[in-house]
C-alpha cells in the first residue's frame, strides 16, 4: 500500500510540473502574440514623446534640427519677445492668443456638437430598426470619410464666391458677399462639421440599450416630457455624453487641417503654430515645446474625463 | 477492489475549486466534494444558482482545473488533461453550436477531430440524426433551427463521438414548459438507448426527481445529500434539502427517545409521533427541526393523537386543495388534499379541524 | 426626409408617443443636411464644364479625364496605395494577434497596460504624434543613414493598429467562449480550435479591422505631412498642396473619386460590422 502511495505521489508531482510548464508555455505564447502590436506602438508611438521633451530644452539648429545646448528659450519665447539688440524681454501675448483661440474654439465646438448631437442621437435611437440603421449609416459615413476633403467642401461653401454667398446675394439678402472664410467663425463651423459624428455615435451607443419603458414609468409618475428628458434620459446617457465631448474636444484642440484651410493665416490654432516651427519657422525646440503643452492640455482633459467617469461608476 | 474501481464512471475525490488567491479572499465554488458516479447512471447535480454544480461539471469536462483533489474517469486520473484529451462530452447550457456550420457539420466535428474516416463519420452522423429524430434537417444552418431543434443537435453532437460520460449543463433551461417536458423523456430515452453515463446539472427539482437514477443536492459548493430521488424527497437529511425539494412543513420538536434509528418526537403542540432519524448522523438529542410533507397530512375525526388547528386559507390548485392551518402553538402548517371523487369532506376557512399524520412521515433534520 | 412632410396624423401620433421630444427631428434632419450639402456641392462642381468653379455652365466629365492623366495624381495615388496596403496588412496582423490575447486568455497582470498602449495613438493629438515621429525618425536617419518610404509606412502602421484592433476585439468579445470550449470538448486541439472555430468566426471582425486601417491610412494628412520625405507625396498631401494654390476643378474630380471610394469601403464595413450573433439562443 505504502509503495503505491509513493508512486502516486511521484506521479502527482510530475503532473504538477507539467502543469507549470504548460503555464509557462502559455505565457510565452501570450507574450509573442502581444509583442508586435505593443512594441511597435511603444517604440514608435510613445518613446519618441520623451525625445520631444528633451528637444524642447535645446537650442534650434539653423536649418531645422537642434544644437545640443540646454536652453529654456522655447518656453520663454511663448510669453516674451526678445529684443536682439538690447537683450531685454518684453511680454508678448501673440502666442497666448493662439492658445486661447484654440481652447475657446474647441470648447465652443464641443458645446455646439453636444446641442446638435444629443438630439440627433436620441432621435435616431427611438426610430424603428430599419430607419435606425439608415440614419446611423448616414452619420457613420462622414465619421470615416476623408477629413481633408470634407473640410475642402466647407471651403467651397464659405468662399466669397462660394455656394452660401452666391445664394445669399442672388436671393437679395446681401448685396455683396460676406467675408466668411478665414475667420474664427469659419474655423469653428469647420470643427463642428468635422467632428459632429464623434458626438452622435457614443451618445447613441449609450442610448441604444436604454429601456424606453422608463420613459413611460417617468411620465406615469407625473414627469413632464421635459422632466423625463432632464431627469431620466440625460442622466442615463451621461457616459455617452462625456465620451462624445472628449472625442470632439481633443481633436478640435489639436486640429490642423480645419484652421489651415478655413482659418488661413488669420485664424491660427496650436496645430498650425506647431507646423510652422517645423516648416518655415525652423525652430524645432519651440515646436516641441508647443506640442508638449498641447499634449499636457489633452492629458488634463482626459484625466478630468476619466476621473469623472470612474467616480460615476463607483457611485 | 478492482471490480469496484471499474464500475464507477466518475470519481470525484475531495475536490475543491477556489477562484482567486485563497480561501479567504477568493470564491470557493466547489468545497471539498467527494462523489462516485456509477457507470450507466443518470446522475443529477441539483441546487440553486451559485451552488457550484456547474463548476463541478466544468472540472470534470476539463474547462477548469481543481485547486485541490482529483477526478477519475473509469479509474484514470484526469488532472492536467486538457478537454480535448478527455473522452467526456458536454451539452452546453446555450448549446454552443457552431453558427458557421450546418447541422451535420456540427455533429461530425468531434469525429473529424478524432481522425475517424469519412465513411464512418457519415454513418455515425446519420445514425445520430435518426437518434434525435431529425434526419431531414442535416443541411440546415444553425440559425434556421428552433430552440428545441438546436437542443437535439447539441445532444447529437455530444453523443456522436460516443463519450464515456455525457455532461449536460442545464440543457433544458432555455426551452418553454411543454418542450421541456418532451425533452425530459427524450433525454431519459437517449440515456437508456446509448447506455452512456449522464451527469445532468439543473436547478429544477422536479426535473431532477423525474429523470434521475440518483440526485446530489448541492449548496455553497458542498454536496449535502446524495440518494435516489425517492430517498431525497421522503427523507431529506437537512433543512435546506427539505426546503429545496418540494413543499414541506418544518416544525420544532423534541426528541424524547432514540433507539437504533427509531425515535419518538414530541412536537410543540404536545403531539407525539414516530420519527425517522437522518442516515449516517451520530447522536442527536433535544430540540430539533422535523419535516413533514403536506400530502402526508390528512383531516381526522378523532382528537386522539392528532394536531388541532384552525383553517386560515384554502387554495384550489386543480387536482386538489391546499390548506393553510394555524396550530395552537401559532405555527402554520400546510396540508395538501388530492380530490378523489367526492369523498373528501369540504372545509371552510375558520373551521377548527384535527390533523392526522401518516406513518413514517416525520423526518428529523440535522439542522 | 419624409419627416419634413409629416402628415397631420403623424403629428398627432408623435405628440402622443411619450418618447418623442419636440424639435429633435428637425435638428436631426437639418444636421444631416448640413453634413451632406457641402459634399453634394463638391460633386456638382466636379462635373462642371466651366473652369472658374463659380458658375454652373454644363455637365462635363473632362476634369475626371484630366485628373486621370495627371502624372502628379497618378504617382500620389500609387504612393498612398502602397503605404496603405502595407500598413493595413501589418497593423491588422498585429492587432489580430493582440486581440486574441486580450480576449482569449484569462486576465493577467499587465493586460490593462497592454490594452492602454495599443489604444494610446487614439489618445494623443495627431499633430503631437507627428512631431514626435518626425524627430525620432530624424534621429534614426541621422544615425543610420537609412531613408525611404519604410519610415512613412511604419508611422502609418502605428496609428492603424488601434483602428484595426477595435472591431476585431469587439467581434471576439461578442463570440461566446463556450463555442471554443465546445470544440475543445469535441477533441479539437488548441490549433484546431483556432483553425476551425475561432478564425472563421472572427473573420468579419478582421475584415472590418483591415478596411478601417486602410481608410485611416489613406485619409491621413498630418502624419504624412511631417514624416513623409521628398517624393513621398500621398494623395491627400497632393490635394492639400493643390488647395493651397487655389481651387481647381481637377482637385474637385479627384476628391470626388476619393470620397466615393471611402463611402464604398465604409458601406462594406457597415455591412460586415453588424455581425449575426454567434449566440444561437439570441436568434430566436
């Protein structure tokens, strides 16, 4: 009997050993499968961000690139203008204005998208299955079609000889074309036009599973149509609203194409400013510094968003 | 010794499954369970949701690994064997039929994986389709089948490789009442025809009682009682088992004498009657819970060794009447009366009655 | 647009329907009109015979013919295609492998971090990524002397991975694990389970992922603008350059074709993207 039991023990230990190796093999497979995606993004998408940080503290090279001298010029330049002859710094708000314009345009675009996008998402969600799909499809198409070309279409509309002005003049509402293009208004409109689908789709997703009997329950308990909206529907759609706002806000803040095409040289945003430093400006450290500040702004908004959503989940 | 070992189809030896790190912080799904399921048996794991019955089934199938203990299939150790190396097959709760294959492709899948030759596979598939009575649906896609048909395909697919044991994870729960009844006798027939050991998981006590050769009642990861349906129903050992299976009255009583399995119990109302002690339990004495089935009670004209009470409520349930009666102690007791002709005396609410208890009807519970 | 022409009867029905919120339908139809009107104007212009792009004269496909024979457009289109196809294949392969791990293995330490890394390109403004990649590649180019379109393709692959990953992961998450368990239960080895069950069932997700990756690569402007070297002008960059010089009817034609192709691809994704459920019990 005792012999048998020791034999069984040996068998068991071999067995657990084989389980351990099986486990190790599974870990290896897992690592091998994950590596290409994770390493590619880490090496080329994340690691270079630290190089940007380093570059922002260097001196610009004369033809792009950098000189390896520690310098805070890039950050000083943001707020002050240096007089080369007198070596004095004077406060300069030109760059701050661009940051301010970007921030306010992004906020206005986000709010506008919310006020248009929420009703759209809600309206789509109460349609019959077939109609719902059609409408959803119509919103999805602009979501995935070329932003450059869509913005270009907007340019065709807003030009002095564009469709809108042409129509207004021909109808006799205006006697000469209104200069719409290359204004903050044009850029704001362009941002809303570009990113509206980003607002509709997440809100729709949060309303998709909404049990509309709750609306009946609400009105059964004496809530008016408006109260049902504000007390029941909007709170339930909140995660979608938050996601939609962040999805509109981030690309708006860092927009490049929209202000490039619709703002021209007059309504610059952070994106154009960065591009200038790597193009004509030839000031890579300054461009890096601006890019970093943009990223910090985005990180803060993401942090606020995540903080809010996780807190909501807890409560 | 050897003889006995080969006769058991599945042997679960003090097996524990803990999800998480340890007993304290994790969830103990299966807690030190030992079971022996004999060859050719229709064995049912019965219990409420979360009692660990499905986990136990998955341990046998190999989808989970036990934290402790061992499981043997016809005497062979299963630990460490992946599911595809175990000759047990599962009928999944929601069938898990492959949606991109036809009915016959689903049924032949296991046979193909075993490397059986094509002619043999074709024969087996058509035999299986005959067995589940749907040969005309061989080339249908899965999403073109009704729930009952999917159920049959799932059975055929699991039976096709002729497993040593068939595991069924609440396979009838998605069906409506009538279809479920139909499939119950169908499953019983299949088990008889194939001679394969069935291990069936359900939370439906009626299903368990009608279909099984033996039932194991589970709660909180532990097996509370194993026995033939009749034993478990008539002689529940524990309060939970008594409560879970069928309708039952549980009353307080005092054990006044115990001798070799025979005992006398004095109920709170003063009634004294013969009681059956739970099997395999050592000394019990003093105040205990006793269980009496409502159908073991009847009305009596005599006041001698009966329980007096007042009828509180009468419910008609088709084949009989259900009475709620308040005893003198304040306890409420249920009495069930089958309508047989017109012989039953009719009572009305508020009437004072005497209740007689059938022989061997009082079961002493462990807790 | 049928809602704009609502009958009185319809109005009454909507007013009684508790779900209905006043004004929402108008906002929706108006917003859809605003989303599509500019595109229609572009299409209209592209068929206009007049060069001035201001007034409509007559229908003409001349600009399409001209654009077709334009060498600048031809080479830009080929470069776009080359970059997009290679980036699509690479990113879809990587994303599929990663999605299998994140949905088909028990949770492990570091799983959330790997998912966060994969999604990272979605979190950072494109222009920041563009700057970072430009600088990083400049460093490598200087150190190794290497050059060529490979850099642009690599940059595209990076931001395509999360787009390919999303639908594949969604598809795998929607696939009931019990299907794979059933296959294993029926004696299929892990390799066979993958070949016979996982792969065929996840295919729609992989196709959607590949098409999304292709679209985002082909549409990209900002990253290509920063990372693309001389002679690596993609089609969007070519169009951008032309727009900067002034509106031309040829650009309208190219843009219309470009949009048309995008719409076809999005339509296909939309059709693939709504999978029939793999859970049979739901289909009843």
